C-alpha cells in the first residue's frame, strides 16, 4: 500500500474518531441535563426498537440517515473509472449524490471536497515532477478563486429561489449528453485504427497545430497591458486574458462542481497557447488549490457533508487498488464507447430525477456507474489470466 493511501486511511479514521468523540460528549451532556431523557440500550431493546445497522449512518448536513454502501459504490466507481476515463471519471459524483437525495448545493460542495483530497494527494505524489508555469499558477488561482466564490454564491442564490435543482440538473444533462455524443463520434472515427492508449486526462483533447490555435494566437496578439511573459513556455499574453479565462472557468467550477475541472486544461492549451506538458502540470496545482477553496467556501456555507466525503474516499481507495496493477490489460478505442454509454446513461438518470421518477433514477444511476466498472474489471482479470497462462 502506498504512502498516500495510508494518509487517506488515517484521515478517515482520525475524522471518524473525532466525530464519535463529539457525539459521545453530546450524549453525555444531554444525559446530565435533567430535562433531556436519553434512552439506554436496554430501554430501546425493551421498547421493541431495532438497532440501527452499522451501514446506516446519520449525515448531519443532509439531516437524514443514509446507506454507506451507496457512498462506497459511488467512490468505487470514481476509483475505477478515473483510471481509464481520466478526469472525466470524476464528473458523475455530483449528479449521483443529487439523484440519491442530496440538494444541489450540498452535492456540489461534497463533490468538491472529495475531489480536492484526491487532487492534493496526486500533487504530493507526483506533481513535483511535472513541468509547471509557477507565474501562471498564481494568476490562475487568483482568478479561479474569485470565479469559484461567484459560482458558489450563484448556486446558493438559485437554491433560495428554488431554481438550483432544475437549472443545475439541466446543465449536467446537457454536458453529459454532449460528452457522450462527442465520445461516441470519436469512437466511430478511430474504430478502424489501431489504438493502444487508454482514455486519459488529455486523450479527449483534439490535436494541436505547431503554432497553437487561431484563438490562442489572436489572444496572444492582444497586447493589453500589463503583458505577462510565461518563461517556462515562452508565451506572452495579457494579464487580463489570463484572469478573465481563470474567472470564467472558476465560475463554472463553482457552479457545476467537479465537472468544471474539465475546463482549465483546454483553456490553457487552446486559448493561451501553452504546450500540453506544461499545461497539464500547471492544471494539476490550479485544480488542487482552487478546488480546496471551493470545498472551503461551500463548507463555510454549510454545504459539505464530511461523513459522505470520507465514505466516498474509502470506496475510491478500494477502486484504485482494484485496478492499480492490472489496468494496462485494458486498451483500445472501446474505452471511449464505454465512456459515451456511461455519460449518456447517467444523463438519463438525471432526467428521471428531474421528472420525479426517483427509484428508477437511482437504479439507472447505479447501473450506469457500476456496470462499466464490472466490464473493465472483467477485462483486467481476463488479461491477467491470459498472461499467466502464457
């Protein structure tokens, strides 16, 4: 087991222990208050009440009991799918939590919190080896923090108007269907071509010309002062272009949650003209810092369910470990087709949720995220056994 996995387990145990201590203190205080009667275990048993199973936990922010197996299943799918779909494997958490009863602000805040933990661990584990444009990291974080705060306040404002559910769900539906159709078209394009790479973070980006794109060249030609020179990449671009792009991507990050993490990387490559390798390293740190701020601002507004975050991370750890040594057995363009089907099916569950068809929506959602995991793990096992026989 790797060091960052041990850190994750210790974090889970430590926070769980602190929550148990707080609960015990609260019970002791209530028992000492003569005006409050806390039933003992014997009295509960005598009254015929059943003991709550261990897998049913109380989520204080949600203010209801919840089955942890659902949270573990969501986390497990994140651990497996993100290995093959890259960051696209993370964009199913917010709609999944919303389908299972989390209000939209709480779903977004909880999603940002679990994503931030993984982004920080990833940055600690290997981020220092990446090529990073430090000056751009600072400027992007400033713009993205302002955008994330604006996006979070937009969500809260919509929630007060009772419009957050329909607007955010429709936005997710459009994005998921768009991604699914795009990946299906990509699969059709490459079906007759030999591909040995898995669908990674940068695999969904279209190819670049040597001089960048027409848009990036146009933006670089805008010499609106002050002009910033990015030494690591040799790019000169106006400060206002950087901050403007960062603010817009941050606003979508705060408005839609982790699905907004798609945006900074292509923005750096296609709008600013950064080389892909430098853009990826820079994006890693921008995502970790800005995602941390997003989780913090949602938490301060009371829209992060820490217990759910911990159980999702447990499932993610299991899913990551399940495919850590055998993922290389699954290759080819079929992964893109699988992603397309997953995105479209999750979009269908969101649509069912919007129309109030709750139970079918939850069933479709679980099938959408767990069936691809089963297919991928079956292929990994088949490849492993084939190699052993040879």
